[in-house]
């Protein structure tokens, strides 16, 4: 399979074979060509060369409807559900052959029970947990009776317990003879689930293997081409004075079906990494907005930075006090897609980095800053100063994190620092966070990735329905204990 985008060869004569009853991993760095390949298989893109054989016969797949008609289903990483509609209504909208809603609800219940994914057809989606929404996406796919199911980062928003339930469902599907094509950057779960793996690098197949006999380190080595270790935690110095404190902060949700903050309190010291774990949709967005100044607190003294009440200050004022922020959404929130990297650097640093003395933009300074970020964080790009949308997800993430860390802030608040990035990029970002903290900065990391928090955080708190638990030390914070808190269990114990 070959697909070009201008001079870029996204897929370069890729061969892939997935037999029935097999869970097959598709691995590779960001930009390796995984998304292009599965979009071709699902009819969202057309190849420039190559052939798809389905059950031994060559077939064209002009669009997703044709893919589903063959028996190919796909569950995307980001949900596509209407929150104000019921589960049954969302499923009905996705069926290629319309059915009466009562019949859809009846089949939905039967399918969800058969695969251990219980759902209530009449519940509105906004009332569902993130794990339940993931079930809707999977059941909606299974209602089409697929023989090949493509899953793109399916556990990125699940608690460990929910992920275990998903694995049991996938084992059931394999036992029925269905094939699973599984994309994930979580290599331990690939080893748990998959019997075979195809590894892409720069658009080409560089290896095939049985991940069950490999280690996570050896899989990462094949993906990246060199050894990828964990971030190095230097000897932890004694934490310094309290740099950031939040006192009984309550804020309404940004939209009617969202989750706000309910009396959230925390303290973060200089030299410390404090992790905030939680399943998506439990108030993380409101917490970040409050800390960054995008949403004002009810009173200035609800948020204190180095002794100064900043709860009513905007983001520029907080940046001038030495704070830096990396939001969850890299393309659209952290960076303007159609702006060049230098222009995005200017937007974030115009008040603090001397990019516009006297109101006149010094483009040479912004370009030099982009060069420094690219060198320090290995940001790979086709030109010196491309538009943000031209970078792969992992490279853009390295740019937006690097843009903040190179300022040497006194406080860094970063949300989902390595979401959807490959093992090599994740290590670069995590190491930079640790190095910044060990230089004396205070770092708050909001993440759904427990492995990430256990690797870099000195203490971990959990956010659930807008409430923050008391933080656990690294020694207390086991995966099982944090996972239970993320699901709402034992919140009183940690409070």
C-alpha cells in the first residue's frame, strides 16, 4: 500500500496481513504512517498504489460505507456522539440500513450483554461516564457485525479496571473468529492483548513480531530505531516552599452537561511534580482554565502564586509572574493551525520574551526561539517555520511543551503532556518536565495516563466529579489504588 501527500510518502509499499481470530498491533512513532494506513482500510483515503484483498479477493473500498458493507468496522480515538441524544438514538444514526428505534434498542441490549458491555438504550449520552461512552462506540461498531475491527488508542480515556474489561471483550471477539487491528502507544497492553505486530517507521514496515515474546523496551526500539528508556529521576531534593496553592475553589461547568469544580484545594511546592489523575470529563478542563487564568476564580485569594493572590488575573499577568501553561488540545488551543510556529511562539510569549519591544515584532527573535525549541526537543519539520498544522501530532506536542519549558518558568501547568505521542517523544517530554522540576520549578501535570504519572510525579491526587482527593505519595500511589479513585471508589478514604 502506497500513499503520497505531495513530496511526503506516508505509506511506502506497506504490506499487512491480519487473519481471522487474531489481535494484530499496528505500531510506530507519530508520523510513521499508521493513521494513513487505517484510513485507507476504512475508505477514508484512497491509495496511490497497492491492493486490498478481503478474504482472498481484491476489493476497492471507496468510502466507509463500502468498508462496513465488507465487514470492516472502526472505533476512533475521539468520540463522535451527540450528548443530548440517547444511546439508542446515537446507535441508530450510525446504521447504514435504517431500523425502527425500538428494534435498535432491542438489538443494542442483546449485543451489549453478549460482549460484556452493558448499556441502557434510553440514557442520554451526557449522563454517561467516559468508559460508558467508549462502550457505545464499540457496540455501535459491533451492531454492524464486522469481521475486522480497527481500534485507535481505545484505552486512552479508560481507568485500568475499564481497560481490563475492554481486553476481555476483545478476547471474546477473537474467540468468535473476528480480527482486531489495534493501534496503541501503550506497549504493555499491546503485549497483553496482541499475537502479532507490524511496526512502521517513516512510512515503511521495519519489523513484524510476536509482541508477547518481546519487551516494551524492545518494541520501542523497533519503533524508534534506538533504545528508549524511562525518564531519569535524579535524586529527589527536599521540596521547597509552597509556590502554588488553591483554596476551596468551586466553579461552574463551561456547558450545561459538563463538570465544574467542587471545593478543590491543593498545594504545590518548588521542585515538586504533582500529578492530577482522572478519567476525562471530571473537571480537568475547568481546573486548567482556572489555573491558567482563562476562567477567573470567584475571589483573588482562591489561587495563590508565590504569595500573591492571582485568582482574578488573566493569563498574561500570570505569565509575567513566571507561570507557563500547556493545554490539552495542542491544535486549536495550544497552537493556531494556520499560523506559523514563529507566530504561535509570539502569541504565547509576546509579554515575556522580548519578541515585540515597543510594540514592533522582531521576527528574527521568534525564529531563533523556534530554532531553539526544535533543537532542544527534536521537533521534526519539513521547513524552518511551517504552519502548526503541518507538523505531526507528536512533533507539535514537543513544540508546545518546549515553547513553555524553554522559558524556564517558576510554575508549569501541563495537561496531557504525552497524549497520543510515541515512546521516544514521550521520553523527551517527561525528561524535560523532571529536569525543570529539579531546577526548582513547581510542576503540575494533569494526565489520564497512570504509567506517566507513576513515572514522573512525586505525589498524585485524583479528580472525580470536580472534587480533588488528598494527594498520595509515590510510595502510596499504586495503579490499583489510583484506578479505584479514578472510578469514584474510596474517594472518602483519600479525602
